């Protein structure tokens, strides 16, 4: 039974579902039961080595596992928390989403052999404008639940040529090509690295981050996102 303090806090500072805005009860986290049940989960964690997201990278880089939690479509209810964490100055929401995703997958084998988490880096100018990197916040939430360490010191973004939104496959690839640099390979040598991002479409961003990480001797790559979409 929730403590008196917990119930009092919930009464004074009611929490809302990140999708529909309805008040959450004490047993609900981030989403109400109705929205949670309707989340378009991919279930990719049931086949992390062979699923449509993993296949984005086949023949391009050696990848171990890949999982995206939900199918993402803009202008649908599921898009609201993504927009809020990315454009509405809600870094705490991004952390909560990472926590939610990790809890959703913690009873699968997905995290079992991961050694370290690296969020997709954001360009310094872009991070200054937004105030935070949403992928870093998501990764922090995942790290908190899984106890897998996270680092932002290994890979830096060296240039930013604009959002990937509304670009086709070729444009997305060109937009992020040569945008990342491995800076401290010694921190990840011989480790299984989990790259974390918010949404994957063509996989271009994760691909170029992974290419840099694989320059460190003996590394292996897996990739996790919250949303999976199509062009």
C-alpha cells in the first residue's frame, strides 16, 4: 500500500498520462493503463537478432541486436511524448521514457550482455539551443534501471547540417555522413556497446555512430531506440 507521503504528494502534484493527459493513479507510471495497453509495441525484443530494425544494418555494419520499443507515426497519439521531450523543454520526460522502456524490456534477454551505453550525441550548438540531448536523457533512464554504465565521452558530433525530418534515404545518409568522431576508444575497447537514440527511420544516424565505435578494438554493437518509423 502506498505510504501517506506518496498519496499526499500525488494529491498535491497529480501526474498526467504522457499521451492522453488523464490523471495517473498511484500504480501507473508515465502512461495510463488504457494508453499503455494501446501502445503499438514492436515486440522486436522477442527476436532481437533478426527483425526489421536489425535488418536496416545488415550488410552495412556487424550488428549484434536491435530493438525499437514502439512503432512511431507522427500526428498520432504516440507522437505526443516524443514531441514533448524533444521540442517542449521536458528533459525529465525523456528520462521517464528511458525508464519505461527499460522496465518494459528488463525481463527479456536484451540487456544481458551489454557492457556500456552510448547515446547518439547532439551537436554542441543544437544541444545549447535545446538545453539537453533527449537521447542522452533516455539513455540515463535506461542506465538507471539496468545498472549498465553510460558514457558520453567516447563519441562526439562534429557537425550538424539540419534535422533528418522530411529527408529521403539518400538525403538522410548525406546529412549525417562524417558527422561523428571517436574520441576515447580506450573506454570501450573489448566492450559490447548499446547505442541509444529516440527514433530510427533509415538507421543512418546510428550507422555512422556505430562506424566510429567499431574503430575501437574488439567492440560489438547493438542498437536501441524508443520509436521505429518508416520514410
